[in-house]
């Protein structure tokens, strides 16, 4: 299974504009939560598993929410 790694930067993509890639850095992790750095702010979000890969939605869970996937590094 692909998992998020500490001090790696991942691409966050929006459903309505896939050309826009926002970098999100994983600061730390424990069990099922990630501490992320997004636009200079630190946020804590839960991790989900989808098709043998960890995913996270840094801006919340809504219909067109952007997500980061453990297999997509910047």
C-alpha cells in the first residue's frame, strides 16, 4: 500500500481545474492523521484508504473537494 511520508510534498488538484496543482507538505503523521503545511498554515486532517493508496482531503469533505494521493509527489 502506498502511504504518505514525512517531509514529502504532494500535489493537490482541483476537480474543476486540473491544471492548477497546489503543493502540500506532510509535516508529521500518526496512525490515521496527517499534519499538513498548506499555504504557510498547519492543518490536521484524517487519512482514508482508497484502492490500496492513502488519500487526504486538506480543504474538507464536499462534492468537488481537492485531494492529495500518496502516489502523486510534486
